[in-house]
C-alpha cells in the first residue's frame, strides 16, 4: 500500500494533523479554563489526540494494511 493507508493522505501528514489538532484543542481548553469552568475531560481528549499522532509517526502502517505475507504465521 505504500505510504497511503485507508485514504489518499500520507501517514506523516495525517499524524501531523492529529498533533496540531490536539495542540489547538489543548490551548483552547487552557484559554477557556481562564475564562470560566471547563471540564477536565477536554484536557484528556487533547492528550489522546496528540498521543495518536505521535503513535502514527512511530508506527506508520496499521495492521490491516500490511501485506498478507507478513500477516501469516510462519511454520
């Protein structure tokens, strides 16, 4: 499948999108916290989105897109 997995966007670009979106969500939540009451779950969600982006950079190919030969057990 090459660098494209499940869409026409390369994995590095997709990972960058997750990291940037998570950072923007974290900053927006931090700013909203100074303006009023914000639930802690938004910080958790921002952290999870950033973590997903970092994991996508570390492991760019998802298991279901790997070639069938590498998925089979060796005898």
